[in-house]
């Protein structure tokens, strides 16, 4: 179908686009336990290229970004884009997160929402990760929280790690923090009390996913 520019803008409800639209079925979110099983298959020496490609992490320690109540689709898309750039093997979305396949999230991710496995995550999945030996690093402003740079330097052991980020306004709920193995914060100057979640996530992902590897 061919449409004029104005007709296309009216259809999609925004003016900045490339002049081409496609209609597709929205992918279903994957399961975290299924993704873990694929990682185990790769670790066991599976030779199937499709399995290795899907798991993403090959033989190095796996890295997972977990998002909880990240409601803004632009923030969600920006975090997915950064996760792809900094070496996350998958994105796990907990309750309350925006739809990763909403147009604003896709645009903010620069299409990287289609480059990584996007998984559904519930509270019991965090317990599953912990029981499997993962280090679960939760971003939080609590008395338990450690300077992120200090903790990242200490976690040079070759174990899989998950970084958990919460809502920009009220952070992670207590039940998620209880499932973490570590809690981390980014030290800031005294006159600044917070960062945008996408900015904070970028800093933490660089420290926990890139440094030391």
C-alpha cells in the first residue's frame, strides 16, 4: 500500500519515521528457565550453532539484565540498547515493565529489542538464579548497598551475574532485594540524589558486564 506522508503520519500518530511500515506478530516473551537450560547445553559442549547463538554467552560467564517495574518505554528501550552494547546475554522483565515491543521502546532500543532474548521474570525466577549459583546484584539505596565500583572489582570471579534495576521513582520492592546476593549503589555528589534509570543502568552494566573481562 502506498500512502502520502501526511496519511502515514496520521496512521502512526507521529511524524518522525522512515516512510516504511510493516505489520508483524508480536513475539512472546521467553522463559528464564528455558534460557538457562540452553546455556547449560552450550556449557556441556553442544555443537549446534542455533543453540549457541540463542544462548549468546558461549563459554564465558553469563550476564543478565533484570528490570522490575521499569514503566517508561523510552527508558526500557534505552536500557535494552545499552545492554546489547555492553554484553548482556538477555533481558529479563519482571512485573510492571513496559511492553518491550511497543513502538517507543523499539525505537529507543534502536532495534536491539530483536537482537537479544527478552524473557519474562517472576520472583521465583530470581530464586532459581540464586540456587544456580548466580550473583544477583540489585541496585538500591539501602544500608546494605556497596559502592558499585568496589563491588564490581571484587566480583572478578568467573561466575554468572545478574544486574537488577527497579522503578526510577521507588526502586526495587523489598521482596526482590531479599532475593539478591548483593546490593549496590553509585556514589554521587551530595547535591544530587538520583540518576535517570537508563543512565544508572549504563554505568552499572559497564562495571558489572565489561570491566575485568
